[in-house]
């Protein structure tokens, strides 16, 4: 399987939103209450990604379709004196797991953080 990684473009928002929506259902069914998952909609995911222009994200593409993405940026809720970066999320469709695609997206994001003057990555 040939996987292409590249920075997300504003026009990618619909495919990214689909991965976000579908990955939530695939990953959390049986772990979170069904009522919570039923309230998640593709439309709400589309609005999230349409409004942020898909900035600071890498997409994984197989056969012309986005099958995963990883977003990054400054650490939210930073209470440190230093500037930290953060991985804001990583999503991958189930059928593409176990191929090290997630690892490759994470490495891409960490490299981008380091070039954006975030030499350290934190979390909460």
C-alpha cells in the first residue's frame, strides 16, 4: 500500500471531517455511551474543519483518499514559562491501522513542531 503524507490544504476539510467522524465511531463504539456517539454528526465535523482551514495538520492519503490526519500547534492551557507544542489529535480509519501510518503522521507533526520553534512537546 502506497501512503502519501502531506500538509493539509483548506480544500481537504470535507475528507478530514469524514475521517474525524468515522474514526470516532470506529474507535469509541462500546467504550463511550451510545447516546453520546449518536449525537456526533458528520456535519459538526465538517464545520470544525471548514472553519479552521485545516491548518497545522498532516494528511495520509491512499489511492487519492484521505484516510488519516494528525494536527498540531501550540500547547493549549500552557502554564509553563517555556513554549511547548502539542499534538492536538490523531485520527486514522480502522482499515488502515497496523501499517505504521499513525507513527509516520506523528513523526511528520513532531518535525513540523520543531521547525515552528516548538522544540518541546507537552500535554495535559
